[in-house]
């Protein structure tokens, strides 16, 4: 089972920026970031495959960028122009192409507040 190690998160003012990182224990096809705010369902923020196909939630397009280092089995999420509504717990996610292996990180808190 692939293991995920997250880093990043924290408190930032509106308009600020943060970078999240997630390292997988092995190469895996699909990796991405989800988030869950209080009282809301977990939602996909951004994802990236081993061949660097990306997908973004409409709410973060133009502000967030996901990237991948296949040599290090690592993904990152650069979050710019942060808004209070971005406040949530962010989770790293990984799976293979057949869903035989699915992994979640522990989650990291992102708080955007004045």
C-alpha cells in the first residue's frame, strides 16, 4: 500500500500564498489534493497523473497550480491569492489506474484569515 507524507499548511492572510507537498512511497498513476471545510463534503482541488495530465476545481483555476516530480514521487500545490473560502483541511490522495490501491494522507489545515 502506498504511503503518503504531507507537509505544508498553516495560517495566511487573504491574498497570501502557501505551498503544500506530498511524497509517496512509490510511483503511482494518480495523485491529487482534496479539501474539506466544516459542514461540507470533501472535494477535489487539483490532480495530476504520471504523464502530467492535470485537473482543477473551477474555484481555484488561475490561483492554484499542481506540479509533480516523478523522480521523487512527489506532488506540490502552489496556492496563490488565497481567500477565506479556501479555509479547509487539505488531504493528499493517490490511486492507481484501476483503483486497486487507494491512499489518503492525514490532512493539513489551511486557514485564510485576517
